[in-house]
């Protein structure tokens, strides 16, 4: 599986891109900034639980910046 993540400033542009991708019968999900942050944080929490460790705020901040989120 391949993922494409884009950051679109305009809702109109996002809607147009959404319609094009839908034509390929591909699963697509649009998220706003808050939903994206929740998704990333959830992924980190799941990863931490699987490893049985804790994650420092500094590590979380670094991970968010890697995905273009200023935390």
C-alpha cells in the first residue's frame, strides 16, 4: 500500500483533488489540521504501547515537525 499525504491551503483545491482521486476507485480520507494531529498522536501512542516504553515531549515534538506540524 502506498500513501499520499498533501497539505492543501484552499478547500476548493482540496475538493478538486479529492474528486480526481475518487475516480481511481481509491480509498481517500480528507482531514483537517486537528484531525491530522490526532491521527499522528494516536499512531505514536500505539507505537509506544507496542514497545512498552514512554515517549518524551521532545521526541513527540520532533516527530510532529517531521510531518509538518508545529507542536
